[in-house]
C-alpha cells in the first residue's frame, strides 16, 4: 500500500481535468504556469486516488449496500435509497463528473501519452483502470457510451451495447497484460499507490479481474456457464496468490485524507445514520460468524455526533450471537430510525480514519474459484476451495485462528447438500459476507439470486432494484441516445435489467 493525502489527490485531479479540457490550437498563447503536458508519474497517482475515493468507495457501493441489506438507513426513510427511491439526480456525479470526465477521460490521456513515450507499464495500469471503471458504468446502467465517448468534438456520443462494452473490457485487460510483459525503460515506482510499481502484482490483479468478469457473464445470453467458468479458472491460475497480493488503497487519519467510509458514515461532519442492516447482523448471528465484531461496531459506539468518546466495548463473547442480544444490533431496511446509538455502525476494519479500501482481494479470487469449480467439477471439488476462501476472508480481517478452525468445522459441507443449487447458494452466501461493502455483492445477487433477500419496508417499487436509472444529465445533453435505450424516466427504470442479468 502507498499513501497520498486526499488533498494532494484532489489538487492533482484538478490539474489533470484542466489538462484534458484545454485546447491546443493557440500554441502562441501557451502559459508556462498551465502546462500542456503532465508527466505520467503525476497523472497515475491522481487517477488512482480519484478512482478509489470517487468510484470504488462512492455512490455505487453506498447505494447497493443498502439494497443488499448489508447496511440500512437509520433515519427518515421517505424519499431515500433504502426504500428504493433513487431518481435520475442520484447518479449524475458518478456517471459524469467522477467516471467519464475525471477518471476515464484522464486515464485515456495517460494511456496515449505513456504509449507515445514507450512507458508501457503506466499505459497498462491505465488500461486496467479504464476497463474497471467502464465495468462500473455498464454493470449499473447497461448500454452506455464507450466507442464514441472520448471524442472531444462529439457532444452526443452513441451508446454501445453491454456485450460490446464487455468485449472492449476484455480487450483492454489483455492489452494490459502485454504491457506488463514489455513494460518499457521507465516503470512506475512510488507513483503507483496500489503496488508501488510491482508489475507481477498488477498482472495477478488483471488476471483476477478477467476471472471476475467471466463469471459476471456466466448467465448472459448466448454464453455458456461452463465455458465462462473454465475461462475464469484459467485466469485464476495466474491470479492473486495470497492476501498479501490484495489491492489495498491506503488512507490517512488526517483531515481530508480519511477513509471514505469514515467520512461518510462515522464522522458527524457528513452523517452517521448509514448503519448495519437487521438482515445482515442476524445472518452473522445465525451462522455464529466471528467476523461480526469486526464488520460491526457495538451499538452505542457511534451516535449523531460521531464516535462516542470513552466508549468501552464489551469483550466479544459467543453468547452475543443470540438474536435478542443488544450488543450488536441492525436496523430494519425501510423502517423509520430508532436512534443512531441504538444500532451498530460499520466496523473499524472498514471505517477507521486510516482504514484501507480493498479494490479486489485474494479472498474474492478464491470464491470465484469455488463457484467456477462447482460448475465444472462438482461440489466435492469445490468444497476445499470454499474453505480456503472463507479462511482467506477471516485471516484478512484478523480473526483468531482457533475461531476460524471452529467456524470451518461447523460450516455446511457442500457434499451434504441436496443439489448444485443448494451448494451454489452456500458459496454465494459466504461470498456475500466476505464481500461486505463491495459492489460485487450486488452484481452477484442479480446474477445468481443469492443470498435470499426480503423487500425493504414500504418500497417505492415492487422489487429490489436491478440497475441505476440513467442520470438526468444524459436526458439534458444526449437525449436521443439515452431515449433509444427505452429505459423510462422514473422509479420503473430500476426494474429494467442489464444484458447479463437473466435470472428469473
């Protein structure tokens, strides 16, 4: 992990936005204080920092974690995402300012400049981030601009199908692997805030993304689930090899540089009412899962003013797994708030001021392997992989070894279940817990139907949302193309499915 304060990230991002937007036809008026080119080693950390804060840990996961009932809104739920009230205003920044304008526009500049200067490693990292950010856009919106999106004179770019976008994503990732094999004379170092320039780890990460996306398309029209599973397993042979390979972005416990969840859900300068869901806390209690006291703070540790000074948590005891225990408490999704101090907030592992944000990790790679192995070789072959996946998740969180062994001993054995569907549900439920506060939980639920979730109280639509609505900025500036998708304006937009979401 490498550190860069958010203030520095922001300032570098401003430089990059200005660089990408500037016109070069009046070279005679060049201003030495506004450079036309920014070195790759300045572009890269700015892009990584912005991508981490504004895409990985921002609107997509904040909203989908409510819909997946890992979190719940412990406030007034009327006109709130927790009841599936999410309008065209909601994703404006995620779509426009954060993704297209800042991350992807600037990363295209980085790729082109790095390739021109034969700095292939920088270009490769840029291609990974471009592919990754584009997956966020298409997985939440389906059709979207890509092939015409970065033409500076085209103010109304056409929409590519999700199938076409995924073809481009896989192409970018394969190109990145080629770049890492032929990195050029100048390679990243401290300017790479994820791996410090370790291209072997970038290679592992890229293979793991390829595996993730193959499983994403395992039920897509015209795709073979077994073929996609085999492709995922092939990629994982070169994927993340241990928790030490995890892509962790580090934050600092100083003003403006804190972890995004700390700023969003713990620090009272924003809010403190995004807390643990009743569904999620009770699931972990039912399973007697030792991750509960790590993923959740004890009720009373946070109130409307933020962290409670002098709060002394009770020593964790297995008896706390009782459903009526008041030490760890979740809030019912969609219900009116009951007071912040009465509900558990996000655990410090995820929400301390200096807690890192994991972009993708080894535990997820093992869960992908377990699911793919189930499809290709059956439950007996998948069982030890599932156990390795759960162990990796718990070790990442620092669970005591004896508690891990006890949990694995009691965990349902896939070979004792009645059929493949039951085994699949077990794998995906465990992955849902391991992917706490990760958008993959939402994508997996749409793709597989697991875990089984009830509706929030008094919802605005009649099903858990299947997608984001298109932002109103598209209706204002690119109306013909967004209207051609036939996705309506209003809450019903969220009942329309993306191409790969075919589950009944």
